[in-house]
C-alpha cells in the first residue's frame, strides 16, 4: 500500500541520489500468485550524494522474504522495512552487495503496474514507479544500472520468456517442468525501462540491417492466431528504424528488438529497452478489423516507442519533472516520421486538431500545468496532452526558430553530450543554444509557463507608402499557480497574400524575412512590411507555427479568400474552420445560426478543387467539434445549444452541397483491393464524410445509403462509419445494424471496443440508460482498460450533451464509475475523472452538478492518490 496522503514533490528540491547501483542481477521464478524475485544490487555510495546517508529503497505492495549483505543474512534489527521503504540506516561499507528476496502476486495485481497477468501471460509495466512493486530499489530515473535478468517459469505455462537486451542463455531446469532464460542488457538504464514477459505467445519474426551493417532480429509477439495482424506493425517498425538513421543519424544498438502486444494495458505502449510492450490496439490490424485511424495510430505509436530508444533510453530523464524531455521530443519525432510517410499538411492538420481538442482544453481548465511542471503529488497524472503534445510543439517551434540545419546541429550536440546520461530540459535547450549561438533564455518560458498564449493581430495597409503594418499584442491567461505571465517568443510564420492569390514579397525594410517567420517577443510589437503594391490579406501562423490562440481582424471575406488561395494548406483549412467556428459560436449563443453563405461558398470551392487531395478535403469540410466550439465560447456553455448549432450547420451544408457530396461519394468508391496507404485512406475519409452529410437529415435515402454501405463494406473504416451514421439516427436500421455488427465481431475485443464507443457517443437522452445497460453486458469488464475507455471514457470525453446532461445524471454516473474503478485501477480511474476538466465552462446549473459530483469524490475516504489529486486540483 502507498502512503495515504502523498506529499507534494518539488522540482526545486531535487538532490542527486545518495546511492548508485553499479549493476543488478534479477532472478524471477514466475508463479501466478507467488512470484519469487531475487535482486542482487551492487550498491555504491554516490560521491555527489549526502555524506553518510542511509540506503533508502522504494517498495510498494511487496512481501519481503530475505535480505543479505555480501552473502550474510541480515538480522531484523539492522534494517527497517515499511510498506513503502526499505532503510539500511548503517550501511556496512561504501560499496556492497545487497540481496533482496521478495514475493509478489501478479494475479492480484489489478492496477497493471509492476508484474501482472494479462490473458494468462506475465508482463510488467514499470514507468514511472512500477519497479518498486517488483523489488525494493532506488526507483528513480537518475539511477542507471546494467541489468541481467534470469526468468524461470513452467514451460507449459510460459514457453516464451523475454527480457531487456540480448538473450545470453536458456535451458531446462533439470528434473522439473520448468525452463529459464537469461537476458543481459549492456546499456545502463533506470528501473522504469525494465521489462519482462512470460507466456504463450506467437512470434512474427523479421530482421533489419542497420546503416553500419549490423543485423537486428525483430520479433513481434501476439496472441496465437493473430500473427497475420502484426504485418503492418512490423512494416512500420522497419520504416521507423530506417527513418531514424536518415533523419537523425540514430542507429539501433542491440542484437534484438522485441515488441509484445497485450490486451490489458493502462496506456498506449511502453519503450522498455529492447522489449517494447504494447496495448494490442497499437499492434493488431487487418482490413476487416482496423480503421484507417487504427493503421495510422499503429504506425505512429510503433515509431514513437522505437524512437524512444534514443530519446528516452540512451538519454533518459533526470527526474519526472523532465518527462517532456523524452515525451515531447519523441512525439515531435513520431509526427515528423508520419509526415514523411504520409501527407505532411494533412498530418499537421490532424495533429493540430488533436492539440486543440486535448491540450488547449487542458490548458484552459483547472488541470493546466506547464510543459515541465514544478510540483506534483502523483506523477501518473502528468502523462498529459500538455507534456506530450504541447511538449512536441515546443520542439517544433525550436526547429522553426533555428531552421533545419541549426536544429539538426543542436540535436547532434544533445546526443553527443548526454548519451548515457539522465538529462534535464536545461541540458536540452543548452545544446541548441551552444550549437547555434542563440540565446534561448526567453524561449525556455515555453517550458515554465502554462496556459495558451493569445495573440491579437491587426493590420493596416498604407497604399501611398506600399507598406503593411501588423500590430501584435500577446498575453498568456492566468492558470493555476501562475496569475501573471511574461511575454513569450512566438515564431509566427506568415505570408502576405496579394489579390491574385499569390504571396507578395515578405520584406521588413530592405531585408527579406528569413523562412517567412517573424519572432514576436514583446507584449506589443509592430512589424512594417514594405514593397507592397496592393492591400494583402495576411496569412498568419502558417502551419500553426506556434500553439497560440490567434485573434485577428480578418473579415469573413478575407477568410473565404484565404480558404481558396492561401499557399499554405494548413491556413486554407484553418480559414474555413474559422468561418464555421464563428457561425457556430453565434448559433450556440443566440439559438439562431447566421447566414452561412460564405461558408457554403468556401466549402463548395474546396470540395470541387481538383488540385486538392481527398484527405485534405475531408479535414477541411469536417466542422469543428463540439468541444472546440465550447472552448471558444469559454463560459456559460450550454452543450445542447452547441450541438443544435452544429447540427443545423451540418444540415445546411449537407443539403446545399448535396450534389457535390453525391459526386464525392461516387468518386470515392474503392477500386481494387484494400490498401491502408494514406492516399487510399484519404479517399475513404472524404467518401465517408460525404456519406455523413448526405444522411444528416435522416432522410430515407441517406439512411438507405448508410445501410447499404454498412452491409457491403470490405473494410472496417467503411463499415464503422456507416454504422456511426446509422447510430446517430433513431431509425429501426440502427439497432439491427448494431446487433449484426456485434454478432459478426463478437470474438474480436478491439472491434467490440468500437461497438461500445459508438453507442456511448450517441447524442440522445436515452444514451445514459444505454450505457448503464452496456455496463451489464457480458462483454463489458471494469478490469480491462480498453473496455472502460471504450464505453465510459467515450461517454465522458466524446458525448458532451449526454455527459453534461442538464439533470446532472451524466456527471453522477461517471463519478460513480470512477469510485468503483478506483479500488481496482487508480490510473484509469483518474484519467476518467479528468474528463471533468471542462466543467467550469458550463452554464451554472450543469456546472453545479459537475462540482457536486467532484465533491462527492473528493469527500470519499480511502481514495487513491491518483484520483484524490485530480479531484482536488479540479475543485481548486
Ligand atoms: N512512456 C510511454 C510512452 O511511450 C507511456 C507510458 C507511461 C506507458 C506510463 C505506460 C506507463 O509514451
Ligand atoms: Zn513516449
């Protein structure tokens, strides 16, 4: 058990470890309820630690069996073992071997941290603080050690035994039904990167030859019978390995690289050295079971975990405050990889959509925190959109400011200086400053200040002088613990679009603006552009060069113009979205949608433009989500009014552009065999968007088209979108299709997750009862995180009208589930609870209900630190 009231931990209190672990030998005797772990730690006093400090090791839920020092058993009087700590107040020497034997129960481990079982197999999850649930250890990322792991198990129960590093020995345990394997990882690593897997798994094997000619054996381990579904993951892995060599000069460094797919996992995947463990959602795909989004998710997550080998593993984090050092950087790297594999503009649009939906929302609510937090009570609650997504944006801005070459120099220097170390954000930023000679001190505010900056921009054209002046002011709204902010460095990529739709020269005085990026650094600042013979329309924040809320004086007509002509595809998308957002905001506030003519014109032009690819069109024509409208409204939000406005606008577009959508639907029909590539996925996306618009009124032919597609589909994308369209309408076809879908995919957990999600998202007052019924469905289980997220997570995060029901029943229901789940899996419970983060935007009645639900949780005795932390911060 953990401490009841975890104390706040502060970055400022960081001290180097008092003891280091030179090497560690682990011996696991796997057993369903009594796994015996013998750890031999070669401890050595850290000269940088506190003089005379005791040995203090972390532990959690361990049964201590035996302790020995240099081979001699330790008497009970010479140590103290509490639930969370093992203390040797008087270590015998400055270097000695400590042997610890513990028992752990993997079957009883429902929180899925440490050693646990999934589908009968054994696996581990140690980031951030799971290793202490395996043995007593200095469980902190700045203690790096060389691990050797012996795993022993019943050969029937666990024919496959995997560990970090390279396999050095394996065999039968004489006279028993047990066998063993010994794995050695030559690269020093912190305990959070430790992993082992034991079980009955099928292997998909391949190999990769590195740039320097070393052969690496690749293995993806999946449930028996699922081998054929690992092909895309394997292909993504090989492409990732090549790409990291080409784009960053980083080669793989072991003889083997293994991935194991498991069905019970708290997160997406984990980058354990040489042995990545994955939520099987990010490994398994077949055309019949996986959507295009699943395929791109697999490609991105496989890449992400692989890229951690350098950004995370070879260079790790000094402490958990530095989490974005590995996560933000690695997200940036996986985004770049996917951009190179697919369409760069479409990838950027998708990433920004997700950034705004998840991170901007987080930044605008009670859970806002800096990319590098300065304090935490429960680190598990900081694997957030801010650390990951905004963390990636900060790295992207660095690249925008320094240029391709400067950025690469900085990365190279970072790898050169810190390989083998546990580093900090200061180390990272200094590498770029030193490599390029730039002062990045103001830039570092991006790591320290929370909240999304607001950039106010207005332009003035002086016809006589041929100049255009941009007046810019910036501010960062107050966030928890940070009432006042300093001005940031904002790389603003821009263009001045002339009446012919072409970019005019971008000159400040006589100097061309380098790479089209100006740097906004002051609270207010003006830029005078010269040499313009006509009034330009400014295209601002191109490619979303900075993660800011831009408020400009552009007119609706300017936006229609940009949507049609901007050379920057992101801003064509954004112009259209902004027109729609303004309509939706007014519609939601007043109950009446303003005349949508400008939007219709712009949308029609995009839909008909033969130069644009389908994936882009699909993104541009999909209206901003309800969440984005709510965030833009910021206060007194009535989710029903938002939904109604959005529905009305969808009906308008669907009916006025019916001809265009009908043509797009027909043109998008598949030719030939299914392929998950980006262009094919884009065609499906546009066709399915058209299907949705054509059925939005619930007309008989719209429903019939959806039903026909549902029945004839040869791939999951087409089938599930057709089902989602039917599910939005209260028609008899809905229940029939849902039943048919369930029967068809009954044995396919990942597909049944989609079935749960789809129903949880129906915007109807009957949905809450449906969700409650589904919790009693034999296929539902609170023990499986994917299932909980699929049903309750989707209801709370992706059904704003029903989660925020006016009678408060949606909030009460989710709160109830959080409390039930908390005793089993606090991390998943805490994540679910974080869905309340937008409650302060709501109109008073709904806000009151949400607050009441949060209070009920906060006042419940015996909460996990995870849930207690989210509840407290949400209410603060
Ligand atoms: N480090 C994992 C990643 O790649 C995320 C993770 C965190 C997984 C904690 C499990 C537990 O982003
Ligand atoms: Zn990561």
